[in-house]
């Protein structure tokens, strides 16, 4: 597990859809469109002016690990630790400056939430009741301050959202994402492959 201060990293969120992004409107309605202004479509990240750049970050917590299963063999004292799946969790803590993550996680005025991104090749918000495919969820790009490395985490889904209220301090929110796809590390924002689609063998 690694913890970074917000000033040491840049974070950008994209959909896994190469055509459409997501907008949370002024009336707190979630819509998918090619001009998504809250979360952009899948493309190379632009940490300066790009859509989906997370502002006011105070902390980023990355957990990389695997889920194991014990397999016991008759007559053997030592069980086998078999890897079942990889798991990556990302917690973003930021100063709360908009209701966007509230709406994306908890739902808009029509009770439509966007925890799982967009439907494949569509502007429709994914309902979370179907089997995940290659366009499931979001892609998170985490750039270290030196710009020497960018961690790309595919097919993330929002798993929790909490808001911290304090009578004396600044209001903060924490959004947690989880992915079972192997994260990739690139050398710069212009690296080839940052915006490549997830393959079915990676899911």
C-alpha cells in the first residue's frame, strides 16, 4: 500500500468508452455524451487542462494486492496459496468543491447513479446488473510529481463515497475505487498504450 499527498500526484478519471464521457449537470442530472465535462472519454490524459482532472486533492491511497485461496492436499502439511484474482484499490481524498461525486455514487434526481460507468458503445449509464465487459467502469491515471511514471488502472468501479463534516475545519470527501485488472505503469503522458482498450483476457 502506498500513500501520496495530493500535491505529489495528479489524478485523472476517464470512462472506458472511447467515444463518450459523463456530465453531472447543474440540476444534478447525470448524462452520457461525447462532450462529457465531468469525466471525459477514454483518451491520453492531460493533467493540466484535461476533462476529469481531480482538483483539490489532499491524499491518494493505492493498495495493490491479490486475493488468495488455500488449497489443502491430503498428506501434506503445507497448503498451497493459489492466487484467485488481483485487486487494486484507490482512495482519493479531496476538499469538497462540488456535488459531482455525491451524485455519481448516490444517484441523481431520477435515482440514476454512475458507479459503473457507461454501457458499451453507448451514452446510457450502466446499471450494474449485467456482467462486466471491456468498457465496464472507469480508468484512473495517477501521475507522480516527477512525471516520470503514470499508473493506469483499468475498469475501476466506485465502491464507496464518504463526506467528512467538521465544525472547525474544511469539508472533505473520500471516493474509493476498486479494480481486478492488472495495473499498468507508463513513463509519460505521451506513452503509447495509455488509451488502449482493455482486452477480454484481462477481465
